[in-house]
C-alpha cells in the first residue's frame, strides 16, 4: 500500500486482531480472546503487515511485542474500533433496537464500593443499556482502555509512559486498613501491636502492586521487614471469605471493606494508617468522545465518590 493512502482492504477483523495481540502480548491468548484459532490470528496479522508495509510485532519466546511502527498505528486503530462501536450503539438506541452494551474496567479493590451505586444511578436514565464490568490489575485496566476494549476505567494513576494517550481525573483517596473477623482474638483487645499482627497469618496484596508497596511501607515504618507467615492475593472475594472464616489478618484498601466494617462483619484494628493513602480516579482515552450513556456513567462515578468524600468529612 502506498504510504499516506487509505486501503479499503483493511477490514475490522484486521484491527481487532491487532488490538487483541497488543493487549494480550501473545497470538495464542489473542486467539482465545477472539474465539478464533491462532493460525487465523497469524494470517490476519500477516495480511495487515503486508497491507501497511511494516512489521507490527516482534515475535519471540516471551510472546509478541508491538514494534515502534505498531505503537504509532495502535492508538488510531483503537479509536477507529471505538468510534464504530459507539456509532452502532447509538444507531441501535435511535432505531429502538437493543439498548447496547458499555464495557468498563474497575480495580477489584474499588468495584464493590463504587459500582453498585453507580449502576443504580445509571439504570434510572438508561434502563435498556447493559454495562459489562471488567476487573483486574491496574496495568490490565490501562491496556484494555488503550485498546478500546473498554470505554472507561477506574483505577490508579500509572507512570507517565503507561498513561500516554489517556487522561486521569482524581476521584477519591483511600488508605489501607488492617481487618479481622469479629471472633478473632485481636478484635477483642483494647490495644493491638504490630507484633500481634505478624504473629498471625496475614493476607497482603500481590508483590509488585501499588497497594503492596504501600503495605510494605507501613510495615517498614513499624520495623517489620518481612512477614513470617503470609499469603498474597488480589481477589477480594477470596480474601474476604478467608478472613471471615479463619483467625487471620487482612491488609486491604479501606474502601474495599468499608461496608463490612460498617455492618460489623469485619473489624478494623486500631492502627493509624497515615501514609498509606492512594489516589484513584477515572481514566479516559484522549481521542474518544463519550456517548450520552457513557457520560452518564462518568458523572455517576463523580457523584458517588463526591458523596463518599462528604460523608467522611
């Protein structure tokens, strides 16, 4: 294809394969996500490379990594697919067809506290629109947003390189909490020390996450370098189930357990958690114009977190 000219042979399937491989870092995982075979993905990527006249991925034992040329093209490919989805959804609503689907991504530590009231408010305005909620680690959320798999994401501010092409709007700040079940021996003590905590089995966020960094910083400030007995997990439901079942200690973002603490299902141990706060916010693509339903979701997240801040002050 002559550079600078649009080739009508580039199809939606080419862009979908490109975005899937870039997001998953593997032809096989991209094929699974698209529900097609790996040879079909390889053939489609090869066709697109031939049409564009550039190599799009460096393939190796560790998967497929976008080339510099692919990075230039990916943002525009994502915007094109997103615009097409928005147009189809708007047309469906205008003609009275199915209400459409909006996909969003939210950190698992935030989902339980923020998503239910947001969806309640959203359904009052758009009862026929389905909202699909994805959860996962922050890098996955950012990748899903950049590849236009989701319309918006609620997570943490990443490093500047990862945030290229995205905006971040601060919504709220949440510290960590150290919680146990009401029947835990520590829940009945008038005072609790860090030595008491580390004498128990402790559930902490996975190593390499921002919340784990905050947890490690808190422990180091109390002269604890390494926990003697601990588990790592990102799943809020699994960690919650284990904490409700056994005499262990869970270090978790406060927002993730606020309802359990308020209801008495869990007890927050009396530690000052100053310095463990993290900023969470709304992430959007610079090149995407929100549809009316998406704008309603965005405003609902703003209102829910504003109300939460007012309740805490």
